[in-house]
C-alpha cells in the first residue's frame, strides 16, 4: 500500500533525487509558498512526489515524478487528484502546469493546452515561472490549464 502525505523539509534530498532521476528541473523545489506531497511505501520508501505553487488567483501543479517500479499503478493520477483537491479546498478555481513530455497524459485527464503567456500572466510570481523565465526556458514550454469548478 502506498500512502500520500505532505512533504516535510526532511524529504528535500529524496524529492530532489527523484526529480533529478526523471530529468525534471529542480529549481525552487520546496520553496516558500509551495506545497509538496510524497507517496511512500509501507516501509517508508519514496515511490513518487508532486508539488504545487500557489499564486493570488491560480495554482501551478509541478514536479510530478514516479519511480519506474511504481508506474502503471495509477499513482501519478492519485497524486494529481490529491494536489487538485488541496488547491480546491484552499479556494483556487484555476490550476496550470507546464508539460512537454506528458502532454497527452494531461490532455486525457482534463487539462487543455493554453498559451504559455496565459500561464505566466496568471502566476507571474510562481517560483517555477520565474525560474523558467530566468533560464530562457519559458517560451519553449507547453502550458496546460484545468478549471476546478
């Protein structure tokens, strides 16, 4: 059985290792104003993680990573649903994410592609938006949006 729990500061190194393992950018993970979740095995091993950055009116889902041994079990979807429920409970009605590699997946689960400029305008102070802009990666990204209500 795998349990999803809020990440703690002590989870930083293992979240960083997983995100690096799946070749996602690691800038600003667990930064102030973000929330991360970990999916742990019964023995406490890390199986997956996901994060959320919160803006004034929208949230940014990020850093979804699942170790290969746990893929195909619906764990990514559980993490997404958990994060979206947390955003909705906090009063957010709009969630965005960046994804170039998992575009088909996000489309299948109800996200629709939007211009990157829309995401950046909705979340100008989100750490990942700032980081992508600083490294020149923002224009080459694909942005996705999902209304929660």
